[in-house]
C-alpha cells in the first residue's frame, strides 16, 4: 500500500482558492453529512468542540470516502497529543495560539521521527501506517503531513514572518476572534486595528512563500480576505448554519425576535 497522498497540501502549494467549513458537532454522522456537500476542506475542531482522540478518529473514518479533506485542530501543541493524532491518521494538523518561531519549530519536531524530530514510533499499531501496510512509513511520512499554525495574538502577528519562514510549517491560519479579543475588542474583528493586523499577517506569510488561511463566515469578510491574499478560507460553521436555518424556518410561522444572520464572533 502506498503512503496516502495529501491533496490539501498539494493544493496549498498551487495557491488554489480552497473553501472550507468548520465541523463542530463532534460526531461522525454530522461530519459525514458535511463531507458530502462539496467543500474543499473541513476543520474538525478538537479545541472548542467536545472531541477526544477516539471521536476524532471516528470522524476521520466517516469522511474518508469523500473528497472534502479533514483538517484536525488540536486543543494545544502538546507533543504527546500530536503523536496520538498522527497515529490515528491525521494528515493535516492545525495548532492554535502559536506566537513564536521557537514554538513552530517544536511543533515541526513533534510531527517528525528522529533524528529530525521526537515523534514516537507506533509501527503496526497505528492507522497512519495502515497497520504496517505502508512501506518505509517512518522515512516518508513527513512528505504527506501538513502543519498549519494559528496566529491569533499580538505577539503572533509581530512574529508572523519568522513563524511562516519555519521549515516544516506549511501554512498559517489567522484566528480573528482570539486576535480581536486579545487586542481589546471582545471578538469584534471588524475594528480597524484588528483588520490592519490581519492584513499585515497575510502579507508577512505570503512574503515567505507560505499559504495563509482564515475563518470568515460572513461573505463580505471572506471576499475581502481572499482579495488580500488568503488562499484557504472557512466560509461556514456547521453549528451556526444549523442555528441560522432553524431560526429562519421558525420565523416563517412565528416572530422569534432573533436574527438568523452569521455571527460576527468567530
């Protein structure tokens, strides 16, 4: 069996526009439904959704037959957790709150086997190796693994160029909610200084030849960030879409007093 190809990583290199969706329900059934809808990628959230390694595995298995590529976000950049996620078959990993190039280098090491890193060898115990069916996995695994680091603080913005330049970092993803909150605007990324920080981050990342992504469920935001140079954008959140659709449906029959628009806090 050949090492599974990572089409998302290849598409990032080609700088193709890739539209994604957040998957926050933490169930294989909901993840599979999303995978049938045609998005280029889906973020299976292990940070703010109630996911565990087994529940993430179930979602990877559920979406495997479909073209939508699963990106898994870890709750933090913990080396032991990253080992577990890679072993169950995560090919594309997103790590939140990366603020320095030193942090980025440690994440790269967590994803690589010695002598280039510290990833433990699971061999035939792991889904990643297809239970030892992939020949030479230890030497070749890094070729199809993709590391996305999140910049979502003032310090991360200041260090964006160095973070993006780190060998082994494939892309940078901006977190507007945490960034705006950390800048004193309580989740309101529309503020001028937050928008300026986002644009500067995009420019710094692109200058290093790396792809930049962002979460932007509001269409006007998504189109603006695409014009600024973001090549992979999450344009929807499954939980928010369900809530909006439910509110809109009820409003046909009864005044609910609740708007069905996309949240500005994301």
